[in-house]
C-alpha cells in the first residue's frame, strides 16, 4: 500500500481518527509493524508491538517442546484443564537424576497430590460425568463445540443440585441431547438412548427437569434439521430434499406440525417428495432411516397429503 505521508492519529470521542482524511478504519501490517489508514494510505503508527512468541517452530514437535503455556480452558474436563501433576520420572527439570535420599519424599508428594485432585463431592461427580460425556459424544460423533455446550448445561444442572437422586449417565445424556438441539445437530432421542446407559423414560425425565430448572434457550426440534441426514442415508437427490423441505414449510404455515414427532414428519415429507420427483423409496426404508415405524410414516403421509391437497400418483 502506498505511503504518501506520515501522520498521527487524532482521538475524537474515544475513537482513533486519521488526521489527514478523518478516516476511522485502519489496517495492521504485522509484517512491517505498521498501522495504515484504509482511506488515504497514511501510516499512523510504525511501531506495533509484537505479542507473539520470541521463538520459531517449524514442526509440531518443536512447537510443543518450546511452548510455555498449556492447553486452553475447556468445560469438558472436571478441572477445566488447569490441574498440574508431578511427573513419574526420577529426573529434575534439567534432566539430572534425583538423589536417592529425595526420591521417597518426591514419591509421597506425588501420591498426596493425586489424592487431593478430587477433594469434593462435586469434583468427583464432574470427573465421572465428563468421562461418560467423552464416551457418549465419541460414540455419537458429536462435534467439539456441541460437547462444550453439553458440559456447560451439565455444570448448571449440577450447580442447581438437580443431579441428586438421579443417575449421572441420564443427566449427561440429557445435556448432550439438548446441546444437539441448540446447535441443530440431527440427533433424535432414540439415537442417544441406543448409546446411553439409560432407558428412554429416564432420559425424557432428565430432559424435562433441565428445561424446567436451568436457564437455557432450547429451540423446538424441526423436521428440516433431520431431513439432510435422513436423505443422505437414503441417497436421495438434492431436488427431492428441497421438495421435502418445501412440504414441511407449507405444513408449518397451516399449523400441521404442532404436536407431531419431527422424525415422523421428516419421513413422510421425504416419502411424498420421492414420489413427486420420481425418486422413490419404500416406507420401510424411510422408516428405518428415520427411526420411526412404518405406521407413523403412513399416518403422517396421509395427513400431509390430504391437508396440503397433494396429488399422489401410484
């Protein structure tokens, strides 16, 4: 970028303003350490402080070896990733062997440090819950961001003492289910029950308990969130998926989706769209991919076809 002049930035009403053109938008050239006005190209500051490390690393191993900070904070660990441990090596920080008369003391310190990691009932609860959450999210293929939200929901429930008298597995599974709904991840209740160590009734009770007592905003499940995954399992065309979403949008405007299972509505809409677009799948195939029964597909399909006046050709 051209540098016709060197100027100083004025401060008007708390904002940095270029003294040449009055612009308030600047570009930071980190390579040269300059702050440049976008409007006129004047260099406002040529001494930007470098906040990065003073060392260079060309491989992942070098980066890990030279870094002096740990991993970022995460809610998915009981201690949020802040705990430190005394290593099991008998060498000090300089690599020298520890004297024999000091090894017994180091061993006792290491043992008591491990014992004091879990010192409260709430911390012990979190340790068990986060281990179960790691297992369940791994089985379900839940993204990391959704897992963080699930851990936050569980911590809020634990803070309100909702876990007392209930299984940790049920509350963890409920937090994951609600987190999936918040992030619009297509995971139904039955899918989580399959991998969780609780039955459907207990999981439903935990979900309702969290919704009543924890301050979180959970959107209503929609059939449109489930359809991309179901259509991918059935290898349907893109036009069939778009047609099915249009059917669900029309049904929502007519108030036909209220009180209906999103899985059944998604299955029925895909079945109708498959017939319209000549991309047919049997009711059994759609029912298996949607985790609903064939009777549900049939009933929802008849309701949608009659209410929306959709002509189905045999």
